[in-house]
């Protein structure tokens, strides 16, 4: 893992640079991972965390889908359920 950092522009306040640094770390998931590794995580807690992140990913993915993509996905799900019940 490489060291992350931001360069402070001339005239930029330290608060603003810290905000950019925090945003960068947050987008890369480094802060979340650091918090997670701080203490032991039971298998049940791990499953709950993964379920929460999966639901966030699912919401984000379907936010940008078109109606035709939704119809295609629904048809594939119906096709799979028919195949598994046979």
C-alpha cells in the first residue's frame, strides 16, 4: 500500500487541505478499514457489515439503470427461478 497525501496549494488553509485528505481517504475506504481493524470483529458482525455494504452498492447500481435494463434483469431473474424449480 502506498502512502497517501495531498499537496497544499499556496494560500490554502490547513482546514481545507485536511478536508481534501479526509475525502480522499474516505473514497478509497482506508478510514473504514482502519476503524474495522481497530478491534476484533465477530463473524456475525462481519456478515452484518457486508450485508450493509451490499445494500449500499445495490442502491447505487440501480440508481443509474434504465427501464430497459430493469426489464432485462427481471426477465433473467424469472428465467433462473423457473430453471431452479424444474
